[in-house]
């Protein structure tokens, strides 16, 4: 039986909640901090916790939690620019 967090996500709000949880867990951020993120919140280059190693961890966790496959050419410099761009990427990969 698969863990609940690895079930495919159907609704946009579920993806947003999941992405907030992913950032909290992988980067070690507080729930209050990730709850305050909006679409324009800068990520890569603005969060000291989000370095190149953390990006690799986030991508792996996204694959696991969203039940998706992320190819190297899926990722570009804009993917981790803001919470909104990361969320849009996740929604596109899931198909929402």
C-alpha cells in the first residue's frame, strides 16, 4: 500500500498545500514561513536554505510526492525563481 503523500494529486489546492509542505520539510523552514509565501515570494537566490543541493532534494521529493517524472530539460532558471513559478511547474507536471 502506498503512502498517502505519494498518491497523485487532483486538485490545485492540494498541489499548493503539498508544495508548501515539501518546502517546509526539505528546506527545514517553519510552517508559518511557508504559509506566508505567495506567488511572488522569491525562492532561489533569496532563501539561503535553497542552494543547488536543496534543489536536487526538492526535485526528488516532488517526483515522489506528486508521482511524476522530472527530466533534466524540464528545469530551467525560472522554475525556482518564485513560489508561483515553482507551483506552476508542479501543476503543469501533474496536469492541473
